[in-house]
């Protein structure tokens, strides 16, 4: 955990400075990606499970190669929120670091729905679920948004977990399917117990497409990455997002990877806890109303 804590502190302070250079200065990016490819593995072990990953990745793979773990407190909180028979929705499933453990927890009577629009990420996700015999997992080749149709997924050159819905200057785009979660769940007659979303600033779109679910009165837990700078760049008000969750009966907690703790927090507390260009992971919980 000490290595994870140190890494989190360094990332919070250095990533906002380093990321723009790697994204936009081609010669430096070329050297960095060559170095990563030699340094980082194509397979990692976390929590006793093996995962195929992208070697040339300054995101998830870099964190695992540097610390031997990835967001351990958040992954533990997600697993603890689930029980056998539950339905888990993984929005932005990447290579399956949340999907695969959730599959084991919910068991044969449960369901795991893993949404992943990136073709490259999805290949690894499917390989990892197949490898671990996750027969209760359905991988969906779509992003989640406020409607059904198509959108552009802007792809990061350096971080396979940082692809973003919508046009982003300086990034190549690929057209992907998008779905409204309310509509998709209704078509399958499914009701989720736990939702995890990591969608790089598209959270307001996801939430807008699940108004019926959010406005309901049954228990629901949502784990999400909250990055005010990304939300503002997408034209959204970060504080309003938090207040909207609270208005729908959710109690908010900050998942503190540095202190290995979960902290009850108000929307104002959360805004104050976010680095200017960084993020925090949140755990929003609603009991029966």
C-alpha cells in the first residue's frame, strides 16, 4: 500500500504537467512509448488473477507495473458492495479489472454487464473474461450516454483508459454505438444493484440516460471517477452533478486511495478534495426509500 500511496501522490502532482507533453509532442511521445513497450508486460497479476493488458499504456498498465496494484481501495469497495445473485454494470470496463472479480462475487445466479466501446480494450476484456470462465458476463460493444445511436470516441495516444466520448482536438476518433442505460436495461428486464462508471468526463451523459433508475426508490450503489476539470471541459457543472446524486437520495463518500479509507463527504467537501486538474473516486449509496 505504501507504493500505491506514493504513486497516487506523484500522479496527482505530475500527471497534469506530463500528460499534455506526451499527448501533443510527437518525438517525446515516440520515445516514451518505445520505452514503455520494453519495460511493461503484456500480462499482469492482481489479486491472484491474471490479466492481459496493453504494454504501451501510461494509464492502468503503468500504475500496475509501478506499484503491483491498481486502485485497491476502490476495487475492494466495489467487491464488498456486491453479493451472490446481484446485477453489476461496469461502464467503461477497459480490460476487466472490475468485471472479472465482480463475476466471481455475483456467481452463477448473478449478472455482469460490461460496456466497452474501444475495440482494442474490448479484445483484452473479452480475452480476460474468457480466461477466467466468466460465463455470467455479457460484454457490450457500446458506450453509455444519454441516448441510443452513434457518437465519436476520441482515443488517447498514451492512455488506453482515457478515451473520451465526443470530439477532442488532437485525437483520432472512431465511431461507436451508444446506448441509454434506462432503455438498455428495460430491453433486458434487468435492474442493477451496483454500477461502476469510469468514462472520462461523460458522467453527465451517462446519468442523463439513467434518470428512471436514479429517480427510483430501490437500493443502488454507484462508484464513479469524479474529475471536475474533465466535466468542465465537456460543458458540465461538477457541483451540480454531485447535488443531483444527493437529491436522488444518494449518500456520497470519497474513496481515498492514499489513506486506504472511505470518507463521508458533502458535495462541497468533494469539490475541495479534488486536485485542480485531478480526480477522486466516489462511492454513492442509496438505501431503500
